C-alpha cells in the first residue's frame, strides 16, 4: 500500500484515510429528542403501539409514519467493486457506506448498505422481495456483468418501487450530460458523431443504449476480443443484442480499426488505449477515459490530440462522476411516488446536469463540479416532472 495518495494539490495519507473510516462512515440519527419520560412514551412503548395499529389497519400509512418510504437500500454482492473486482461483500461494505453517505449529503435521502453473501440471482431477488417493507427504493451497485442485467430486470419486475443499477444508468446519465456539454462547447452536432465505446459490461451497455436513445446513431462497441459485430459467434446474449443495434458501418477488427477517424472515445473498460490510436481519431475529438483509478490513456497525452478530455478522477478537469446523477434521480422519483425509473427520467436527468453548467461551458468545464449543490435540485425536479409525464 502506498504511503500517500497524491491528487492535484491535495495529499492524503494512508493514516488519514483509515482514521476517517474507523467505525464506518454512517450512523443513525434521531428526528426528535428522547430526553424525557414523556418523549420515551411517545417514541416507544406505549405510544408506538398506536402507530403500529394504524399501519396494520392501513398499510399506506407506513409511508407517512416510518422512514421506509424515502429510504434507499444500496445493494451489492461485492462482485465488481470499483476497479478492485470480485472482492466479496465484506470488502465492498466501505464503498456501499460511502454511497449511502453521498445519498445523504447531496440528495437529503437516508440510505442503508445491504451487502449480500451470494451471487445467485434467485437468492438476491428473493432477499430483496422479503426486505421490501424496509425500504422505498433500491440502488444496485457493483454487481458484475452480465448477471447485473438479469438481476436488475428481475428486481424491477418483482418490486413496486424505484430500482436502478447505478453502475449502468448513473454512469450513462453523466456521460450523456458530459457529451452534451462537450459538443455544445465545441459547436458540434451530437447526432453526427462517430462514437467508440470501449467496454461491453454494465457501464458500456447502458451508455450505448442511452446515447442511441438520444440520437447518436454511429456507435461502435469494443470488448476484450474486438469490435462487436453481427458476424461474431463468441458473444453472450447481451452483446449479440448490442451488435444488432450498433456498428452501422460494419467495421470489424480491434480498437485500431474502431478509432480510426472517430470523433469520440468513451472508455469504461479498465483497459489501456495506445497513444497512436487516439492520434488516429478525427481532429477536434472528444476523449472520455473513465476507468478508475487509472484512465485508459493519461489525460495529458490525450489532450495532445483531442479538444475535450474527461476522466472519472477529481484531480483532472471534467470529472465524470455518478454523484452528479443518482442522488437527484432517486429523490425526484421518490418525491412523486414513481414506481419505476424510466429512460425518459434518465434523459431528463442528463439534461438537468447539463443545464447547470450551460452558461459556464468550456472545453475544461463540460459538467458541473460534483460538489455543486445546484445539481441535485435540478436533477430531482427534472426527474419528478418526467416521472409525472410518464403516468
């Protein structure tokens, strides 16, 4: 383990990191004080029995008299955590606690981590069905592809509340917002772009789908074996479907062939892209090298050829970070009692993120700062409006 973690002008020591995590990052707070006998009799026995009786008679009252209706369960099996891979549920817990802290800080929503000691889709779905009275929404997190697609689909079908796999859709929303910002800053038409997506896992599939839905028609997707195309016989069902809806020019080969003359590189694979491949892109290109902690190409190298460069890191300009999306998406959905998070709501969230930075756009400022408190308010409102129009 390194002695220090250097980021831009900030140096954080290992000692500081572990000290900040000691005892976990979350605690349960009270909404009313329990400092008198009277307060105890209201909050607990005998007063609480009155509320329980009322809910037993009308289950809808739980939304008013418990925290469950606005509580987000952050659920993971620990199989695809950050760039660390399959490290298991216990090791994933610090990440899930951090996610819950972000929900509270930026979205004003309570959230609890739920890490599951199983990778079986049946068991995961069944567990969440049994826990449904405890929470009002589910944020699936760090579940490996392709199981994540099945698990998300089945949990959505099984539950009557908002469900979203953030590694898929949170990433896609912020990527779409960033592409809106980049193309506007450069005076480009997003629909005319030739886009290469490196990675056909959770993030790559979701980003591709949302970009297609937003009018980007020329997208080529790469996995570890090369370009997805309809002639390949070594792809799973998700990739077969993606190949049928992408690569309109029928390009075959590897990253070299895909990136030749491309306008946009979107990296969500954890791989490495040689400098000469980026140099072969069209002039004035856009590079989103989002793998963490190591981007597919160093942003300073990419900047020699691209007009806009973004990463997932906080120590370079244009940080594409999911925290711009998920707190507002869930808050907006819960504000209006939405039962689903739809594609329309995701596009609205991206447009709202873009709207916050629109007046200050520049090649090195295509998205707002993750610390900009205006973002969650804008996203929540846009998602709520979109959810209401879906009804």
